[in-house]
C-alpha cells in the first residue's frame, strides 16, 4: 500500500511547533550573540603579547573545537549536575554547549582576520598620533570585520544546526516538538519535512541579511 500523506496533522500541531520554534530562535539568538563576544575575547587573547594568555586561548580553541556538541551537552547537563550539584535548565545547558563550540571557531576567525590586516596600517595610525585602542577600533577592526563577516555568517548556519541537539535533554525546542508529534501521530515524513523546511528558512533569511551586510561593509573598500 502506498503512503498516504496527511499534512493537516502538521497544521493541527502548529501551536506546539510555534512554541518550539520560539524556543529555538531564542536559543540561537542568545548563543550566537554570546559566541560573537566570547570568540572575540579569545581571539584577542590568541594575539596577546603575554604567553600565558596565548596558551590559555589556544587550549580553549583546540579543546572545544574537538569536542562534539552531542558530548558537550550531555556532559554539561548530566555530568556537571552530578559532579557539582548544579542543575542547569535545558536552555542554559544548550546555550553553554553551543557557545563553547562556536566561540572556539569564531576565535580563530577573528584571529586570522585581524592578522590579515597589513601591519603598515597600524604603523600609519601610530604615526598620526593614534593610541592602541583607537588604532584597533578605528583602523584594524573595521578592516578585519570585512574579512571576518562571511565566515561569521557561515558559522551562524552551524549554530542553527547545533541548536537541534537540545532536544536530547528534553528542551521544548522545535526538534523536540517535531519528534513528539511524529511519534504520536506516526507521521514522521510530514513532521520532519516541516522541521527541515523551518530550519532552512531560518538559514536562508539570515544568509540573505548577511549578504546585505557584506555588501554594505564592502562599499568603497578594495584590497
């Protein structure tokens, strides 16, 4: 007997899917924002003149880029709770897990982008009487941002995909609601196809906005 599609059941579950989507969007927004900030801090530490800072930042990037999100969230949500008596919420555990992974990658993106700025730019700024902070903010960072933007936008797509892992610890996210709907109604194709379409839509929207940002940053700039 051929499979009979029934998309109406997905529409009936839309209120629950919408709640899960809201949770997912909030998780992604918080995780990605924190990753941008922490990644910049770690990236600057990688370029610091003090060796202990460079070594600590190097260890951070190597460790958390090597650990999968699956292992990370299990360790944070269950391992830390057992070892230290801390009971993080699924949202907090998800944010921490995604931030640790993505900030490690972003640190390397920042480091390579800042390093790509010609040293003559810094020397010229000093010659004009600009201090270290002003040189970094007004000369180095704007140029590095143009280089980093495409890679940081691409990293967002990984954050979106990583967010689905929180279903593993019972978070009420889009994937968790999808799994429960598929198992309850025995409509795996309809539910998982809908979830895939929603995740793709998020990525496409942000990629489009990212392309606009790239073009804006590139106006009047040539290498």
